[in-house]
C-alpha cells in the first residue's frame, strides 16, 4: 500500500507539470487552432535565459521574471513576425511553421549554451524530503506541484473571470464577429501566444531544477503535455489539468505494476485510444465553429 | 608537320595527366590532404556525448595540422550530425563515402548506429577506425580487414565490474538501469554474465528510453527490487537523474557504472549521490594523468567550450589517435593497403590519451583491458591494476 501511495505521489508530482505544459498548449489551440510544436523549445530557451542570469549572480526572482518576459516576447514575436505574415497558409502549414521554429530555437540554444547538461540553481532542494509514513516527497516536488496549481488557478481566473478572458473566448468562437464587436482580435491572439509561451517558461523553470537543463529539457515534458491535452480535451483548460494529473498517475502506476519498458509508450497509446474512442477528450466538447 | 607534332605533344600531355592519378590516387587522399569522416549526435539528447567528442577530434587535428600535418598532408574531418538515429547515420555514411569520398570513417558514435552502417562500410571497403560501439558486435563478423577498434567492450566491462563488486564487496543481488538500445543491452548482458560467474543474481532490469527525463518511477522500481547493487548503463543525464531519485527515496545500494560515466561532470550533475560509485575506465581520466591533462589544456586552448566536458573531449582524442599513428607509420605513399599494413605493426603502443594498443594481421580488437575506479569526494581513485579480457576479433 505504501508503494502504491508512493507511485501515486510521484505521478501527481509529474502530472502537475504535465498539466502546466498542457495548459499552454490548450490555451493557444482553443484560440488559434494552431498546435504549437515550438512550445517546448520556447520554454527551454527562456529557461536558459534564467540560467544565464542566475550564473551571473542575479536573484532567482529576477531571473525567473526575465525568463517569463523573454518567453512572452518570443511567443508574441512568433505570431507577429512569422505566423501573421503567413496567415494565408492553412492550419497545417502554420503547424509546420511552428515545427520549423522549434528546430531553429533548439539549434540556437545548442549554439549559445552548448549541448552539455547543466545544474539549474534553485532556492529549493531536490534531495531534502518530507516523509508521510513510508511515502517520500521532495521539497522541490512539493513546491513545484503547488506552484503549478497556483499558476493554473491564476490562469483559470484570468480566462474565466476577466473581460480579457471573455474577449479571448469570443475570438476563439468567432473571430469575425468578435472583430465586428470591436475586440482587437490580432492583439488578443498575440497576447495569447505570449501567455502560452509564458506558461511554458514557468513549466521550464519548475522542471529544470529537478530534470537538469540542456537544450532538450522539454522534449519529453512537451510530448507528455500534448498527450495530457489530448486526453483532457484540446479546447478545455480544466481538461488539460485533469489530463496531466491522470496521465502522471497512470504512467507511474503502469511503470510500477505493469511494465517499465513500455512506460514511455503509454502516453502515445493514450493519444491513439482517446482519438479513436473520445476525440473531444475527457472534459472537452466537440468543437463546432459558429457560422 | 609542325602542327601535327604540336598536336601529338598535347595529346601526350593530356594522357599523362589523365592516366597519372587514376593509377596512383587513393580515395580521399591527395598529396596535401587526407579526408576522413564521422557521424555523431551533434543534436538531440545524445549531443552531450557527440559535441565534445567531435570537438575533441577537431581540436586535436588542428594541433596536428598546425604542426605540418602527417607526411605533408593535412587531415580534414567531415563531421555530420545523425542525432543518434540509425537511419540518419546510414544516410550520413553514404554521403561521406559517395559524396565526400573519405579515406576513412573515424569514431562513429552509438552501438545501434554502428550496427546499422556496418555492412555498408565493409562492402565499400572503407577504413573504419573506432566505431564507438560495443566491441562484441564484431565478434565472429567477417570482413574486418579495414576495421580497427580500441573502444571498450560493454559486455566484458559489465562482466568484469559485476565480478569485482560481487567478489571484493560481497554483493549478491544486482539490478541494472540501462538505456534501451544496444549500448545498454550489451551492458545488461555483461552484468548477467558476471553474476552467473560469481553465483550472484540479477533481480531487476529497468530500461529507459533516450528521450525520457523523469526517472522517479524507475528509481522506485529499482528500490522495489531490493538489490544490493545497481549497475548503470546510461547517458550522463539519465545516470545522474536516476541516482538523485534513488537518494531522494532513501534507496542507497552500491552504485556501479559504465566507463561512459567516468566523467568528472557527474559530480556536478548527481551531486552528493555520486560518491562511492564503482566505475570502469580504459584510458587515464582527466585530472589523473599528466599527458592527458596536457592534451586537454592544448585542445581547450583551441576550443574553450571543451572545458565544459573534458572527459568526452579527451575521449574524442583517444578515438582518433590510433588513426594518426597509422598514417605516420604508413609513410608518404598512402593507400588503404599500406595503411592496413602499418596499423598491423602497432604493438602495445601508447598514445597521448589511449594506452596499450595492439593490432595485428589477425587482430582488430586493439584495447582489451579496463581498470576499476571509485568516485570519492569529487575525484576518481584507481582501485585495481589493468584487468585484461580476451580480444574478441
């Protein structure tokens, strides 16, 4: 039983970070219908910016803020500089553009910071642990999980309880109608790209202390975040959170009790199963754009 | 008449120029240059190895070239990125042979990649120095005439490490954390053989994929096995992360690791957890040998980024050194056959990094020994003299 509980705790810790990544993906997808393959590399790039500042002796808060701002600027820049000029392209074309941007950002990060793995300085310890009976949770895991939930809560309030969030939802439903009503749709889209990238940066900042930092930091979390988004529903932020937590726990239990060899494959199996059985995901609604 | 003679003269000149090189020129060799190629993971999760290994080779070649090259020829390295993916390694090797016309392939990294290109390289008759792959993939393989290997055999290394830990430290049960490809699988095979030879048991084998980043579940599985010792066949990032996770959940078996992790960088990545780890090594590690440290100083002067990963940088030097020695011994008239004959004269030869290399007419497995080290307070301390294992091919 202790072992089971330990697997669940480990799964929830991983799942909260998958959820954070998934939220960034979903937020952008439901607004622009673009699956951003550069999400992980934007986050990694921003995390490297924080690493540079921390290495130069800057306080963590300053470095983290700089990373989030950098990611937001890169996200908005990606929209204004590349995707908007290419607006004539199909959605698939835009997705391919993000894939190209991912490769460019990854190459740039490798060029600037090298391919070697780095220890990311963080105010909390990854090896100091709290014990609840036989169940162990590290200080870092506990705080990052809490921080993830906090960020998710803030995002929920922003999207569901503010006029800005209402405008974003309006644009995602019908851009032309939103524009007629005086909503600055392009600016909102750029802001959504910025916010999505900033969420990615937050995930990167929380992941790097535990997973070490290199240009491929977000490769696995991005894939898991994508699987979580599909599982929860690509247009549902609560679904993304649920999907992340469910995926984290199922993955941990599957690795513990079924097969550690196929643990990595599980996420892809879930994507296939969800797309076949319930394409809208656990909490998503089948999307129909209003005419 | 005069015009006819002039025409005849021109024809003779054309024939002489055209016929000359066709008779004497070797692929990839000119009077001023030798072209060699390599395929390495310069991007992707294995770039941690590929970038410094390639950087080490390039910097060392620059030192050699700046000193006048070998027999008046500069050595030019064409390095292509395969991202550690076998299909890309195949495409790269074809490009190196068919487009760049290389004289030799040097140090292609990855057991699975080497396995994927093995038949093609042999079929093309290209000289191949040091595929960075488990050496046992060559055992019993025909067509090794142009192949020369000084890289370690993971099977023998895993066996000897396990035997050492079982016999001298009294460990009876082993778990293996391994990369789920030929590199890790060969290490696992070696551990199984070592356990069988000593009456110990392998109680768990926990694989991971190269793209994995979260090892908390793997660490729990290892703890669940209750093994006295955990043997690690992983890349540095995965190795460091799983050790940290094991420490976190309070599981502290005797840690044992492949020579690929005998890297000073592990002390920073794994922190306190990388203490009292038993590892294999087959060339002197940076910080333990004057010659190796001199080489490191020289190559980092050329490429300062190599200082971030000194172990793999000098590893790169060790992979290309035997090739350079072969060029020196082959003399100014360089052909594949003269090169092979020269390599076969190498007996117990010490390079600046690699040591004790022996080749011969029936021997292509040039280094067949390891020694055991222990990580202590940020350094690796040698525990044993060289331990020999039989050449496999």
